[in-house]
């Protein structure tokens, strides 16, 4: 996946924004909570995944635990360009949904996110 395709897929998600933090990291958020981030070159990508996906991705060697965030089930991919566009888009949708689900009902309503 290209850096441009990654940014487009992340920002196409409801109420998603991108901010530059920690020097030059691009952090994708929903409701002020991050669901993905990349390095400045958009080569390295980290994102929130489900517990099952975390185990599968780490055990298969496709990803590794994200530094500082592994306990919250975040994974890190060291080469975005080597990843399939469809898979990354699915992981982004899942990451966004996992984080958005943890927002308060009021925050989700304010952001126009569906309430479950």
C-alpha cells in the first residue's frame, strides 16, 4: 500500500482526523483517540487490532507487537509498501471501529457515529 492510499483510507473513515505529533509522526484519531499512526515516511505503521488478530499477526510473523502499545493490542508493520491494500484498509476499519466503540455515547453522537 502506498502512503497516499493509507492516508486516504484512514481519513475516509467517519470523523477521522490526522495530526502530526511526537516530532514527525502522523497520528490518525477518532474522537481524540488514536487508532493508527505512521512514521514521517509512512513506511512503518502501527494500529489497534482485535485480540484474535493480534495473536494471529504476531504469531505468523506478519507483524510484531507495537512498542509501548502491545499491551493494548497494537501491532507494528515495518514495511507498508509490502502490505496488501485491501487487508490494510480492513485493518484500518477495524482499528477505527474498536476505538470509536470505546468513546462515550455523547462523543459518538457528537461525531455522528452510529450508536450501538
